[in-house]
C-alpha cells in the first residue's frame, strides 16, 4: 500500500519560508533557495520521495505584498464597471489603440481601461509597482465581466503562457461561480472570424466554431469541413485545452487551517497518479476521487516520509489532500481515449497537480487545472 521510502530532513512549513516561485516575495531572487534538480528523478512517478524545497506564505491578493501606492484590489473592484456581453480582452495583437480599439468601436465593447473612471489606471512615475497594479485592475475587470466576453489573441502560435490573460484574466472568467458564460476569440486580422474559446455549458451556436488552440488560427467556417456548430477537432462542442489552462484556485481561508507542505504534496500527487492515473488509453467518462495523506512515519528507528490513503480515523491532520481527476463533459480527446498520465505533451499528471497548488496564492489550499479534456484537482481537506 505504501510507496518506497527514504529518510529526508525535517520539513519546512508554509508559514516560515517564502515560496520558491512567488514573484512577489520580498526575498531577493539571488537568495531564494532552489531544489537541487540534478539529484531529482526525471518524473515524479519514478520516485515520489523527494528532497524538501522551500515553501512560503500565500495571499488572497494575486499580487502578494507590495509597497506601491496604486489602488489595491478591493478599490479596483469598487470602481470597475462594464455591461453584460461588452468586455473585450486582448494580448499580443499590437497597441490597444489599433486593432483592439477598432474592434471595440465596431461592436460597442469595453476594454479594461475604459471600465474605470478617467485617470484611474494611469501610470504615476512617482510610484513603483505599476505592473502589479495593472494585474489588479485586470483581475477586477475579469471578475466584473458577465455574459459573453471577447478576447483578441494571437493566431500565429505566439507564447501567451506568461501573460496577464493566461495567469490572471482567463482564470477569473472561467472560475466556478463566475458571471462569464462564454469566451469568444476574435481574429485580429479578420474581425469576421471568431471561434468559441470556452463555454460554461455545452450549448452550441450555429455560426461560431470552437477554437482549436487558444493562440492558433481561428477556424474558417467556409473551409473547415465541419457542419454548423461543429468544431473541427472536438465534435461534441468543447475544445481540448492545450497547453494546460491556468489554475482555478480554491478560496483562501480566513481562519486557521492545517499546514500544507511542498514535499508532502508532491508525495501525495505522485502516489495518486501512480495508483489511479497511470492509464494512457482510458475510456470516458472519468471520475476519480481519493483522499491522500503524506507525512512522517516511524519505521523502527528510522523516520521516513510516505504517502498513503487517508484513514478518517486519524482526524484532522496536516497534509491531507482531496485529489480528483474528471473528464470535461462533451470534450472529445484527441485519439478518442483519455491519457490520464500525460493528457498534454510534456505535462504529466503529478506535475499538473503540483502546479494546481503552487500557482495558487491562497495559503496553500490548492486548486484545479484543465489539461486536454481532463480536470486535475488537488485541495487540502483541513
């Protein structure tokens, strides 16, 4: 039942060290501790027992602790205003005053800076932290968006994985309980070409095809060969997500919670993936749920770390993770079957679960990531 084990040093907690990849920590980059990658296995499945790495406090505000004097997130939320079905997002398609502005004028849409009072989003050269402020007012704009949202994005494969769209805006649009129900991608070079990037339901639309890739070409309705309402690669109506989407994070708690630790979480994720998500040709629908616990165990005179199914009789403990893997309704995986171990090229199950925790600023509570046609979720129980 248990994984192989080795002895490792005492773990760090998520309250006494800065997160290794938190861009907003006050610790200078040169002093942040990093894992010794030369000693790690090629994949977490090969050896789920790993050397502990640094971990740190996470905050509800996605920007973390700053010293800038720009309005904070709550103030952005109070000032933003946009009507339903009128939000336009854009990234890497030129200056906002060019193509985005022309499309906004044509459709009567609102871009992020127009959703705030005059001067609210202006840069003040006497302040620091404008980039972080831009992320805050972009997040508030996405949270205020309702109905259909429009996104003008590259069609040439330009990398958008580190953009404010991918890391901040889209996660808020698609979050559970959000007011946005559909995202339409607009071709920046042909405003008449659009495709469905995401939809909260499986409802089709006669004159709009599904996008094949978020940063790829918009399908041509006249030459795609698909019928009305049918996407060229996923006939049931929901596009496969490749590369994996940004995480949808669990709410940040206001009270006291049990700790989560990076090393233990990696153990739990690796255990789950090896035991329950190793299949590469599974038939849907997929619905796998398990509670996994990781931590120190006494083996004679030796203390080792291991992961194992959580027994409820142990009560509230640190590092108890509810991990699940579910297929996206009406999403047809490429090849006709689900690859649970590697749903998208170069993205393995345990890596996706780890990122669903690491990339969420919610005091280590975790989140979920959609990859291909599967949703990988890891959240702390206590």
